[in-house]
């Protein structure tokens, strides 16, 4: 084995390792973008839902003149808001785990 052959072998090994690394990095980046995009669109939808819920809440409150009825509407809205908030927390944790796992697999 000549010195030139050894250098060529080393270059081939390094090139193969670099190609493998590049493929893994591109795969991880693609997966990260996919997960990030899913989270982005989830939150866009949640903003729309919350805006709609709030509009409905104000519409119901303003159409009711009785204080007890308004309080009942507020309580119903708060119950729904608490449920949505709980779901948002769970989703946030799951999304953070998914994004972290993509980063760890890179």
C-alpha cells in the first residue's frame, strides 16, 4: 500500500462520513420544520377559535340585561376557557417534546 493509496482511502472514508452526516442533518431539519409547522398551524387555529369564542361571549353578554344571566354566561365561558387552556398546556408539552426529540436525533 502506497502513501497515495492510504490518503485516497482516508479521503473516501471522510467523504462518506460527511455524506452520512449531511443526510442525517437534512432529515432532522426536514422533520423539525414539519413539527414546527404543525405547531404553528395548531396555534393559528387556536387563536381563531379563541377569537370566535370571545366574540360569542360578548354577543351573549350584551344581549342579556339580567346580571344573574350575565354571570351564568361568564361562568359557562370560563368553564370552556379553562378546558381549552388545559388542552393548550398538554399540547404545548407534547409539541416541545416532539421538537426536542427531533433535535436529539440529529
